C-alpha cells in the first residue's frame, strides 16, 4: 500500500465529469493489533483538508478499490484502481445512496466521558449505561501540533464525530492538531494501537455527471 502514495501521478477518466474532489494529504496508518491476536497492518487514506473528505483504499483478493464517503450527502462513491507500468488509473464504477437507509445506532445512548490527561493526551471512555458500570471501550488519544487539523477519532462507534468535537473543545482554536496515535480497548476483547504518518500529495478525482446508483455489496465491489 505504501507504493500507492508514489504512483498517484497519472489518472485516466472516460466520462463527462461533474463534481471534483481534491486531495492534499496522504495518511498512512500503521495498526498493531494487540488482542485477540498480534497482527500488523498498514492502510492508506487520502484527505481533502478543505472539505474534510477521505479517499479510502481497500484491497481484497489482490484487487484495489478506492472509496469516497461523502457524509454530507450520505453517498459512497467507488472507483476501480488499476496499476499498469508504474501508473495508476481510477475508473468510477458506482455510488451507494444511504440517505434512505440510515441504520439505527445501538450505541446512541452510550455515556461518553472524555478526560484531559495532558495538553496533548486524552482518555475517552464509552459506557453502556448511566451508572457507568459497563464499558463499551476505552481509548487513549495522543495529539500533535500540525499545519492542518486532522482530529479523526478512529473508534468503531456511531458517535465518533461527537468525540472529535469534544476533544476539540479542549484545544487552542488558533492552532492546528492531528491525531498522532491511538490505543483502543473494546469490551469485546479486541484492542489495537495505531499511529499515523502524513505526507503532502496533490491530485483530484472526479465523478461523472450521471451517477450509477447500486445497493451496497462489499464482496461485489471486487468482482470485476
């Protein structure tokens, strides 16, 4: 996946385009799974710092797909990625529309507790009940001052955006911060430690004027 960050120089488009997404940062995440098994993985995400849009790169059966999830519109755009002789081609395939199918979040009534342990370190605890006797997760977040804001809280929870806003409330509004490292322990027994490496990039992806709407199917994304 590291190779991708160096190859996004030439893109082929074959449709008439409308909306364009521009990405100015590459975010490489290294995750060390601690429980239940010790495993290491590296993933790459591209970030549009102006509009807070992510391009996630997924790999399955040696096939690459790029996914942009536009939260404001509840649309998920998929691209087929092909590597040929050192060049990378993005080909738009389809869009998933989640605006009419929003799933109920079973953790929407959780009690969130955020503690500032240092100027750049925070503890986030999600409790399953008001008495705070049962935890859903505990996370330790380490920040770093940066040229731009990237406060994405990578916790598998429906209210991660709320956690982000609450952490932001502790910070100096005149400075920029990024999440440099996170350690998360879930009550299910799964835990991991992740760190980020951020570099500058400069490329754009465009959507066709007419979107192709399909039902979401993870495995179907990798059939072609």
